[in-house]
């Protein structure tokens, strides 16, 4: 008789637990961090020639800085308007520009391009793989400025190479 009583007790306990299991399971949605809002946007980068050893050659990059390269940063804003800004690289290969509309700037919809190089022997942009060409921008710094926070973005170093048949000058 005892085993029958134990079996009935176990079934009763099981029914209690099964009845307590919820029939609907709610899914937990992932929370994404909001995109930071900046009052000012600056874009900085460097242009180097991979083909030749020119003045300013940097051993660890195996490249030389290029002065006078026309750099274009093009973006779609939040309303899908296409906006482009241009800057020329200065000695050392650096370029700097400010973005006109910080409120609608979305770095995920931006790319940096080389439009022109003053050196015919080092004028072909070397972009990474991707269907859209150009170089993506990434956040490198944030700083407090008058009226808010400035976000500084960069494509990093953009390299130029030699076109087919080009020869480097004596360096």
C-alpha cells in the first residue's frame, strides 16, 4: 500500500508544479547604446605613398607622407541627403576638416576618398575590400568644447600606390 500512496503523492506534486509553469514566455530584447550626439564634428587623417621612399619616409609604415592630396569625405545624413567636404593634405600628409551639420552626421554612412594626387607616380588609392570603396570613419576622440562635445573621427592612414608603369623619382 505504501508504494501506491507514494506514487499518488508524486503525481499530485507534479501536477502542482506543472500548473505553476507559465504558458507564455516573453522574449528579452537587446538594448543598444544610443548613438552619441555631438555639437561639433571634426575629421582627421593622414595620406601616405606606399610606392616610393620620399622625404619624410616612415620605416614602420614603409611609406612616405604626401602633401597636396585632395581628400573627400562623403556622407549620407539622417535624411539621406548626400554631402561631401574636401580638404588638402598638408606637409606630413595630414588633413583636417570640420563637418557642417553635426546633428545629422552618421559616421556609419560616411567614407573618405582620394580625389587627386599631385604625384603621378603615386596616385592610385589603396582601399580595403568592400563594395563601396573609400575608407570607413571611426571615432578617435571626444572633447568638451564651447557649447557641447566635439567628436573627432578618422579613416586612419590612407595609402596611395603607383599606377601601372609608373617609376619613382630618385630619392
